[in-house]
């Protein structure tokens, strides 16, 4: 989920990670390196869902 433009805030990513049950992995490992691509895709999908609700 590395994005130099920072389109998704760290707070939002962490909130969604908690919701999807991967927050402890991110916290323990100090980053997103051990989070699967599928889970990262689910985080992006959830962020898009949230953004669409706010429109």
C-alpha cells in the first residue's frame, strides 16, 4: 500500500485494518509488508465504499 502521494490517510488505513482484523499484524511488524495483497485490496475496496457513502 505504499503510495508516495498519500491518498489514503494512515488513520483511515488503521481503522479499516482493525475492522478487517489485520491491525495487530501491522502494529506488530511495524508496517504493511506482511499484509497480503488480497487484504490490501480489501482495505482499498472498503475505503472506496466509505468515500462513496460520503458523497
